[in-house]
C-alpha cells in the first residue's frame, strides 16, 4: 500500500512539474477555442516559446519566437503590451504554462495558453495555420515499417530532450532495452527529429510508447507510465 501511495505521489509530481500551476489571469484553452480567440483578437500578441530550432520547423502563422529556456525571455516578453491579450504555446503545453505564469508575474492580465501545444493544434485538424516544413523531417513511414519487421514484439518510445516525464522514464526503458532484448525489440526515437512520423501516427502528446506485433499496433500509451505498469503490457 505504501509503495502504491508513493507511486501516485510521484506521478502527480511529474504532472505538476511539467504543466506548472495556473495563476490569476491565465486561461488554458483547447485548440478550437484558442483559434477562435486568436481570430477574434485584432493584431494578437502570439508567442511561440519553444526553441528557435523548433520554431524554424513549424509555427502558427504570425507567431513570434520568444524562447522560454532562453536567457532573455523576461526582457523580450516585457516589450509586449501588458494591457492587451497575449497568447502563448509550445510543443505540448508544459513550457507555455510556465511562460504564461511568468507573464502574469510581469503584469499581463489576459493570458491564453494553448492546451496540448502545437501537437494538439495540428491533431485537431489545423484549427489555425501552423506552417509546416515542406520536406520530410526524420524517418518516413516506409523506413518505420522496416523497423517493425521482426519475429519479436517491437516497442517504440517517442521522447524529447525537453520533456520531463520522458527524462524520468529513460533510465528504466534503457534498462529494459538491455534486459529484454531476447523477447522484445525496444527502439527510442526523438520526437523533434521525427516530426513527419509523429504526424502520420497521429500522436499529440509525449512521451509515447507503442507496442507492435507482426507489424501491427496492439497497444499505445501517451504520457508518463511507471516501469511496473509498462512491464505489464510487455
């Protein structure tokens, strides 16, 4: 019982640390509502708080890149009009939640954060005008299909360097990769480096675990999962 309580506490901590806690003035909107609010706002202040590299791959139309992890986020953000609405987004919503809270501390009073980030935005069928690259980014569907050809089960783990739940899962996934190599092939793929594949699989969150058998998907999990629960599906 004690171990279960500790596990629940740990998972709750991960969720809180990734999403940050909302403060007064911050509203979290789903993709459809966010798009409608953007459209109804004259000359909206729209901040993409991801890295310049992520921004270069794709971004919502008319967004400005103000990197949350940059040294000058506060300086750049302070140049915007605090009396007008300001919109923020990132990849899945964690960094933008932290950025939104910081904007509230800086005196902004009407802040909108995109729930699920640009991954949810795209998965919602293009509620806005995300500008994707016109080339394949990372592995294509044909190459992915080759990975799945195996006489063993295949587990695919999509992760990202900035994703805290991904970091927490990495040690035991690497351990399982070595310990279970005779039973299952475990392959880890960087989500940012394989954007085209993510979109083709209709994935809208991280981390992701997909399990395949005979080339067919038999189970998937989006979000943090403990080592104990993951092993139950293997």
